[in-house]
């Protein structure tokens, strides 16, 4: 190919390559944001579960003290019930957080695909038939 035609082709394709480079950068940014969202949701779920357990332990101590001072077996039964409820609530919060993670990831990946995703063969390409890195 003559030098002038090569220069013409390079000049014609330069905007395409620039747009592709921008799209790759955008897709990487979206993937990083999806990972950050997933990490944040997981931390929130763990924090909420820990808060509930701490609260339940505090209530458990209060119930135990009352049972010791009054000597009523009914208070021990109440403590067991409260502990079971706290465990159930902690599990519910954990399950909700876990259930939300795939939705967030799907939503973010959908946005990346809606923008055209990464070009075929690009590092980090995610899509049908590929493996996320």
C-alpha cells in the first residue's frame, strides 16, 4: 500500500480507534463500579447482621439478669425466643443482602452491554461465551 493511502487509512480509522479506546475505558469503569457495589452491599449485610447480633446479645444479658433476680423460668424461655428471633432476623438480613448482589451485578453488566460492552478480544471482555477476569 502506498504511503499516502496508508496515511489516509490511518487518519480515517483514528477516530474509530479513539472511540473504541474510550468505550473500553468506560466499560472497565463500569465493571469496577459493579465490583465496588457488590463489595459495599456485602459489607452492609455483614454490618447489619453484626448489629442485630450485638443488640440481641445485649437483650440476652438483660433477660438473664431479670431471670436471675426473679427466678422465673418464663424469662429464660423468653430469652431463648428472643435469641432465636435475633438469629432469624440476622439470617433474613444476610439473605436479603445476598439476594441483592446478583441483581446489582446483572444491572451493571446490562448497562455495560447496553453501551456496546467491550470490543471483541479486548482484555476483560465480559459477555456471552466469555469469562470475567
